[in-house]
């Protein structure tokens, strides 16, 4: 018995018969390569090669790969090569290992202009798909609301209260702080600019109208999108990764009713409340800075503020809040349900949720600004 692999060749007319013996396995890799090389050399000039492996004691993945590669190389030389005497398990291994020579990819000179157009095209298609998904998801959510209203027992009040606590109550400190600082900055910059015209008292009009109509709701929406929107996407995405969403469907529960509606409803209720608190905080910051930098006392500030604003100014900001809350909730929930089975997918969807939410908040604010300007509200 041979200690290693062996390939004995015999020439019969225009045919070469190679009889393989011994173990053709990984421990004898160097010998296997040598025997395969000698077989290639012995087959030069022949018309057909028959490789008999009936006497091969053992054949593993490496040996099968080398044999199949050798058969491929013989075929490239114009020689017909066939295996004979293979046992069933050897035939299966040879078929599965099926050596394929790698094909070098076609090298082309990159074109930056074409690549740019391709990226733009991908972006447009992706935006279109996102719009279709968003409209479809909006319809599913509205249908879920209707089902819940039709059957109040399906309404999950504890879930709404829990989400309201997370969105509104726990978000008050950061909203108050950011709004107070922004109010201070607006008042300070307004005073410095208005001093040149001797119209420092008009800083009250600037602060009051700008904060109540635009900044309070916009700042609050952006903060909520970054804080609560990302949390919604991460929570739902984690449940999607652990197949908890599929488990809800198996139990006969609708994920829209269980996961989405409580979160969206909590945002619709909580965002107007946070907007009101944000407006008060920003006005307080603006009033303090106007007193310290512009000499506008609290009494003058409040009197001027009452003259500068009316109910419409307050309502403009409050009307926007529920719509922005719905946009944030729907986008965050939709991106959470789009998470796949990897942590990379979760991070990508959380980032997309925050970016898309902030973008749509600004778009909605612009649409409302044009609408209110058209109706002179």
C-alpha cells in the first residue's frame, strides 16, 4: 500500500489511462499537486484521458478540487478527460466541488459624470419608493385608528399613557433649556441690530411673533424627532430583529394597533403641550435678555407683547404641532418596521428616521407658512 497519493499513467493508442491510488487528502497536499502536475505532463499529445479513481483510498475536498481542476485544465488543452471507477460518495464530492476558474471583471474607465447621474437616479427612485411606502403606511394607520374607534376595548390606554410620559413629561427639561437659550440669543441679536435705529422696544415684537408662530413649534419638533423619533425606530426595529412583531401577528394581534397607534397618538397629544412650554420658556429668556441688555423692563415687555401679538399668532404655532407630530410618528414607525436582521440595518434606519423626520418637519412648516400667508391668518 502506498504511503501517499500516486498516479500511474498508461498509454493505449491515442488514449492515456491514469490510475490513481492512495489517499488524495489535505495532509498530502504537496504530493497531490505533484501527481496532478505529472498527469498533465503525461497527457500531452493524447486524444483522450481516462482518470480511474477506483483505487483511491480516501478523497477529501482538497483532493477532489485538485482532480476537478486537472480535468478542467486538460479540457482547456483540447483533451477530453473523464472520471471512472468513482464510488457514490466520491461522485457527489466531485460534483459539489466543481472547480471554476475565476473570471477577471471587465475593467472600464470610470466616468464621474455618469456615476453622478446614476446616483441621482438611484436617489429619485428611492425617494419615490419612500413616498409610496409612506402613503401606504398612512392608510394602514388611519384604518387602524378607525378599527380602534369602532371597538374601544381594543384601545390601549396604558400604552398611550406610558408613551406620553416618555415623549412629553421626560422631554420637558431639554425642551425648556433649549428654548430658553434660543429665546435669549434671538433677543440679544435683535437688540444689537435694532439699537442702530433706536428701536430697541421692537425686540419684543420680534421675539413674540417669531417664537409663537415659528420657532417654538419648529424647535420642539426637531428635538422630538431626534429624541423620541429615534427611540421609536430603535424600539420597533429591535422588536423586528427579535421577531416579536411576527409573534404579535401569530397571536392574532395587529402590530399597527399595538405598537404604532399608541406612539403616534402620544406624539399628537404631547407635541402641542411641549410647544406651549417651549414658547413660554423662549419668551422668558427673551424677556430677561431684553431687560438686561435693552433696558426693557418686565412691565414694558408684557405690555408691548400684548400689543404685538393676538390669538392668531398663538394658534398658528399650535395648529402646526399635531401635524408635525403625526409626520414624526409615522416616519419613525415606518423606518422601525423596515429594520432587517442586523445591527447595521438598525443603525441605518434610525439615522434615516431622524433625517427624514427633520426634513419633513421643515417641509410641513414651509407649507403651513405659505397656506397661512395665502389666507392672511
